[in-house]
């Protein structure tokens, strides 16, 4: 991916080499001096239309600008050709360049932050399936529309997905596509500790199903807290029982109480050793259990600490 700080420092170096102010450079490119300032501070990039002008003004290649000056001896004009086609609204020709092996997909990934989602869609749509890997899609995902990513994911990968890939793509794909990816990956090795990372992007039924399919094992209390908003009460209770192994933790109850019924919370509280209750816990649990139960707990707590 592009290093904005390196690119900005190179633009600053080239400007100073010409003994120009930021305002003078901005005037030459018909942009604001604030834009030039942001480029040089590494906070933004010249847009795809300005980049060729900037390269031409400094008598450098687009590739050289994007590499922060590291290719000073390069005669490669591939990136100029790519940028030219995009500026002229010919992204299909960029896809053809990829198909013919004239340009690597990584080159498009480098300039993806400067491209419209619709432009990237046309490039990826026109690229042959064997040219795009799942790693390419992960890198392009922040810049593509959801429907495009869904289409690419279903096209490029026949086998299982790694959990690392699933976690990276989860925020950018539809719940249906995410569910299909998970189903392809399941081979009896699912760990409930992996599920909480993708739970916000799935429906409750899917999360419930995955939790129930996960193998038995140690369940971290923090994972239970994170999963609580995304699963049904019965499934949540199953995780709690799996985690406590016969010893109820009042802190777990407090964190998941908003997602359980009062009777269920009462039942769980009754399993807690009274010595493990504190005034803060009693106060926190009060809205989720009946008055009689909370009064009994307070009485017991007071008697223990006389």
C-alpha cells in the first residue's frame, strides 16, 4: 500500500528543489494551498486527475511519485498508462492490462485510495478470476462496494477460508456471504473464541448456530460478554454453564444480565457464593432481579460482614 508520509515528503522535496512555495505549486495545479499542505504532511493524496499533472510538472513518472522517489532511474511508464486510462474513464482497459499480464493487481491496489468504488468495480469485474486472489480482495475491500466484494469472494475461492481472512473481510461483506464463508471453513475445529470477532456482522440465528457448532472447551468470560448482545438467551446460558464449570462468577452475571430474563438472572445469582458478592455487584444486579431476592442477598451480605 502507499506510504502517504513518504510520498508527501517527496512532493515537499521536489517543490523546495524548485524554490517554490506551497501557494505557488497550488496555483500551478489549480488546487488550494491547503491541499498541497495536506499532501506534504502525509494526510492525503493528490486525486487521480491531479497526479499526472504533478508528475509532469516535476518531470517525474507517476510510479516514481507513488514510490516516494525510490525509482529515480526507472523508465517504467506502466503506472502513467494506468492513471491515464482511469482519468479518461477507461477502466475496462486497465482490466485488460491485468488480464494480459502487463500490470500486476498490486499496482491497482496501490492507487485504490484515489479511485471511486465504481471505477474499481469496473476494473475488478473485467479482470479474469485467476488474476485476483483472496489476499487481493482483502486489500481492496475498504475501497469497493459491498456487492462487488460479495461477487469477488464467491468467484475467486473454491476451498476453505482462513479465519484471518474471514475476520478481515467481515466488516465489508454481506451477512449472507460471511455466513457462506464460515460454512466453507467449518470442519469441526470452530472455536467459540473466534466467533465474537465476526458476530456483529452476522444475524443472531447464524451466531447461535455457530456457537452451538463450536467444540467444547475453555470459554473466556470476556468472550461471553462480547457475544451476549448477538445470541439468544438459551445459547448464552449454554456458554455461561460451559465457562463456570460448576462455579458461578457474579461478574459474568452482571455483564450479561441485560440480555437475560429476570428468572434466569435470579437462578444464576443463587449459584454464586455469597462471599463473592460486593455492594457494587448487588447494586448492579438490582435492576435485573426481583426485590425479594435482592433483599435476601443484602441481608446475607450484611450478616457475613458484621
